[in-house]
């Protein structure tokens, strides 16, 4: 996906500063300088240092060539989200994705409770029911995340977008701990399924590399999105919430590139985790599981007479 740095070169010209001079002052490598000319991904940290140096905003120096997207699903989600249409594909997508993603991460809310929170912004409790406050917060925040993903669906992936998503998603009691670093990369090592993930000191460089390789593709397949998801989960860039954030990114990218999104529910959860664990030796496990999750979402599309290929 082309990234356009025309604004950067225009600002440099107006200020009578050469790219070589700026790069020397900011210790920007020749490899990064080449990325500006080729329209390739450059880290958020580098862009922020340039903005400070030039006294401009990021929007002044970089823009993105977004994809044209005429998919019926994307158009419907955008329209129905803007008007908050009840009983719509947007309405049911919010409930389905939020319940499934939270439930496989341990939320005890039922599908009906999830629906009630979305539809009324209140909590329906029976006489003998009790609900974990964190489950409620995670649910409300996931609704907001889906809105954010729909709004930004056609934008390229970036560190800023991913960090914003984590910031929106997280607000539970754990997030009050200083070292949880909400909206920023993890400060302490973590594992996923007992497997070691990227060390905190290497998170930014590995995520930048992952985003850069992904965004520099000319064409995208469903497998490309799944592979990005696997690599993202291996990095596990945040202290918590990586699974939910990773699946939201996959949802966004499916919309962006015209693929039917997938949802992972309890019935295929173990196959999903097996697929992540065994990706290096057998990619088919995770791909087949996500295709199964895609079939589950297709049932929703069929209900609303939305065509897909």
C-alpha cells in the first residue's frame, strides 16, 4: 500500500532544508531515507521526531493512498453505524464479534447479556446473577473498537492505529497498574499459551518490520491476513489484550481488502489456538480454522441478503 511523503519534501523545500541535512541532524539512516523516496513504511517514532524537528504535524508530511472499496458489506456497516440502525448487519456484527472474542478470552457474559449491553447501554441482572465489572468494561470497549475498525477500515496499518485500538479496548482493573502501559508497548515479558513472545526491548523494531513488509505488498490474499495475525500474536506487543486486538485487526483488514471477515467462537477455539501454535509446521490448521470462522460470519451475511464471493 503506497505511502506518500510528498508533504515531507514540500515542507523541507519551504524551509530550505535538504533531506540529507535533516537526516544528519536526526541520525536517520540512508535505508530510511530511501523509504521516503520509495513510499515505504517508516516507524511512528521516526515520523514524530521529524515533526518535532520541522514543527509540523504528521498529516503535514505523510498521506496514504487508500484502496477503493465497493463491497456491499463495508458500505452497509459504514451507513448503519453512522445511523445506529437497530436489527441491522452492523447491530448483529457488534454482538457476534464482541461476544465471541471476549468469551474465548474468559468473559462470563452470555450472548443475551452482551446484546442487552449493546442495545440499552445498561446491565440486565436477574435476582441471583452477578457480573464481573471487567467483563462489562471489556464488552463496552469492544463495541467502541469495532466502530473504530469500521471507520478506519480502508487506512493502512500503522503503529499509531494499533496503539489507538489497544487504548480504546483496555480499561479494566489491571490497566490501573503503571507497568501495564495502556496504548503503549509492554514493559514486562509475557507468554501466550506457555510460548515465549518477543522481548519488550525488541517489540517496536519487530512490529515496524512486520507492518512494513505487510504494507509493501502489491496484492493481498486471505492467507496474508492470517499470516499477519500469527506474526502479531508471536510479537504480543502489549501487556494484555493482544488476542482481541489481533482479531480486530484481522477484521479490519478483511474489510479493507474485500474478504469476508471471520469470527472465532467457543466451538473452534481449541483449533484456533492449535493453529497459532503449529503455524510454522502446518499453516493449514490456522487457515482452515479461520475459513470455518468465515463460514460462521457468512451465515449472518445470508440472513441480511448481502452477497459475497
